[in-house]
C-alpha cells in the first residue's frame, strides 16, 4: 500500500507541475568578483529557504518540481545533474552493511530496471545512462532504510537503461568533483507575489537582492568588499541609491558589560538579554568608542548633502562609514510608502512614517518579540532587535533596535529606532553613554 501511494503521489505532482506557472533564475556576479560560489534563497512570505550552488538554476513553481518531492522524510538520495541528458550520477549513504535494492520507475510506476547487491557501510555512487526522455522515480531500499528521489531525463537516447556501481577500484574523488561541477535545476515552491531574499556569495563577498519574480531571468550580484579590522565579512544590500550593511556591525573585542567600554571593544547580548560573546546580533557600542575620536558629522540635508564632507569611518570597514542623521533619513524615505513623513532636519523628534519600520525589520526570525508588527523586510535591511545598554545593564532585548548616527546635537547623538509593536520608525537624540547598534553605509 505504501509503495502504491508513493507512485500515486509521484504521478500527481509531476502531472500538476506541467501546468503550473513557473520561472527559472540563473545567477552571475559583477564588481569585486564575476563568479558566484553559492546562493541562499529565502521566501520571506512563506518563511522557507534553500541553498544552491552558484551555477545552479533556481526553478520557482506553484507546484513542487521533481527535485523537491521527498516522500520519505530525511531523504539522502541525490541525482546529479537534474534534469539529466546523457547520464547522471546517483549518490547515497547507507548506515550499515546490507543488501540494497535500487529500482527505477516511470511516471505510471512501471519498473524500468532494478539492481540488487550487497553494499558495505558508507557512500556509494552509481552512474545511470540510457534513459529516454521522461520523468522518473528512483528508490533505494537497504534493510530498514529506504530513500527516494525523482528526476527528469532530456535524453534522446532510445537504448537500454544501464546502472553501474562505481566500486572501490574507481576514482571516486574525481567522480565527486564531476558531481559538484554539474549545473542542477533546484526547485522551490513559489506563489505569485511572494517576496524572496536572495543572498549571493563569492569568497568573502556577500550581496543581498530582494526580488518578487514575474519572469525568468539572470540575477546579477554586485559584489563589494565589506570587511572590518577583525576579519568580519558583512552582507550588503542596495536600498535606493545607498549601499548598506545587511547585518549589524560586529567589529571590536568582546567585553563584559560590568567593565567600562574602552576603545575597540563591544558589548553583546542574545535575544534573552544575556551576555553572549558570540554576538548573534552584532555589537553594542557607546558613541565615543564607535566614532574612534572623529569629529561629529552633521551634513546639511537631502542627497548629496546628507553625507558630510569627511565621512566618519569609526569602527566601520574601509570604504564604509557611520551614517549621518541625514543619510538615515534618506534610507527611511526609500523604505516605504510615505517618504514625505521624514524631513531633513534636526528638530523633528517623533515616530514617523507608515510602513517604513516594518519594511526594515527582519522577518521569519525568533529574535523579535511578537507581534513584530507588519514586518516584511521588503528592503532586505534585516533589522534585528539588538536592544541597548545603559549603566551596565542590557535593556529592550527582543523589543527594539537602536542605530547610532554620526550626527551630534546638544552633547547627544541622533539615533533611529525600530520596535516590535510598531510599523513606523522612531528618531530622537540619546546620551552618548548609551550602547547601541550600528549599520555602516558605503562611501560615495
């Protein structure tokens, strides 16, 4: 009964996928690197994610494609490439020495071939060829374990199907290199209008692109260096005409909150408000430490005057700087539906905007307290509730994100804030002895 159900579901999913609207997205790089090592795709509408090789093709479909139909939980059977043309590699691990039965079936459940042999514990690689064009199910049974996977053949071959075990006399390391170099089509369930956060990685570079696909395309990541003095490499995202770090600054040496914050150190806490040297939400910095002795930057208004003549690098990576109050205002204007709500001045202290805060907050995360009002992360800024420090105490963990600027006002500094219960952005001036987060912005 279980086997019949397997093939029934296989046939239903494959047939449905033929009629589903779908898109294919490839990846390329430019800037500091023209290659893409890997890609992480997060569907922020559904809170799902997958990882791909940089040369893989992302297939978005309303119905799951054949790569994603895993009837057995914890599937450990892989087919490369998928779709196949002349041949494909089959890769799986078995936990103990056992008799293995490998079966290949077509879309209606008809057995195409079967191989049975005693296999030792560990990884096993097979080569499959001679498969005509069509959709197939592959199933491996060994003792109490069973694995399944599904694939497409685009081959014009009309010969006999062959399955060959690449035994211990074969050069498996070379085979594995061939497998890793194959371009695969990787499926992800997608509904029209879903928001995707796509992060491309090339060496130390990471770039975030936000996308709601409406067609097939090649997505090009602009890779830019963003590495601090401690060797931390940050993802970046373009919002309007500004490039921002997509994670909180984490430069400096960890220090316990019971000690004074000296130059080049940071305080860190976790989502529960406990000191955490792993700094999951980046560092919390007192303003003088963050500024590293630089003079305040006041700017003078709208771009290009939102950035001061001499950007304040502070603890930011080379080529990046602490944003001015006006640069933060530009970010807010580019983040939502009510840009007129954010004046370029140093007098308006208030909660501003409509949905700008919601569009700057990370979603699909346990860091923010419920309800994380309206959070969409539409911008890819991925704001986290780093909270703050004051007088040796962690505060507002899970509730608020406070971001320093390089702009001073009456011996205080301008700060912009997000909150778990609000969709707007707050801005005010705070005592420079507070410990807040920082997002650096790229120099022009």
